[in-house]
């Protein structure tokens, strides 16, 4: 019995740094997490240009399907620069809010859905296959980045609402 208790105590000690790190991440908002990750620079710039920082830093909960810098780089040349112009703010807001769902949807909940209604108003389709999970035509490459006001799932492409 004593060995068993020692083993449990040792496992808790080993696990505690990982848990502390997870809690530290969860203490940051979606925006703070995206800024700190270093692979969402384009997304962060777009969120700022669209005036959505406060909305994505609020209480939530929100679920964000976040395209990486590499995902934005797949768009036709000049697209990002054009979207960041003040005269295209409405279009940028529509695209960004199409990546956001109200409520907390960890991966286990996402895979049970066929679609999820976005803040933009349209629904994104969820497909589960042998290749993994896709949101519209973007592949989910990482899941369950927990934040204080929701969760981020990382996708490999920018998804666009139907016009």
C-alpha cells in the first residue's frame, strides 16, 4: 500500500508541471494566446484591422478555427493586403467571424456535429474521415488549445463564407 501511495505521489509530481502549463495557457484569452503562439501573426493583424480584438478577448465562451500564417499564405497573392485595407473592413469582418462559433466546442464536441453556426451567420460544415477532421475545406491540424474565454482549433486553410 505504501508503494502504491508513493507511486501515485510521484505521478502527481511528474504531471504537475504539465498541468500548470495547461492552466497557464487557459489563463490567457483567445487573442493573447494567438499573439503568444507566434504562428498567427497574419490572423492577429487581421483581427486588429477588423476591430475584433475586444470581441475575441471578452468573456466568451467562443470557439475559433484559427488559420496559421501558412494558411493565409495559400490565398492568392495580394488578397491579405487587400483585405487589411480600411475600405474592405466589412468583408474582413465577415471572413473572420466565419471562423468563430459561439460557445465552447472542444474537439470531442466538434466531431459530433455536422455543422456549426458561425458568428458571421452561416454554418461551417464538419466532416470526419480517415484523414482527420475538416471544417469546410480546411483540415484541422491541432485541437483544444484552451483559453480563458474559449478554445482554439488550428486549421491549415482560410475558410470563406458563401457570397
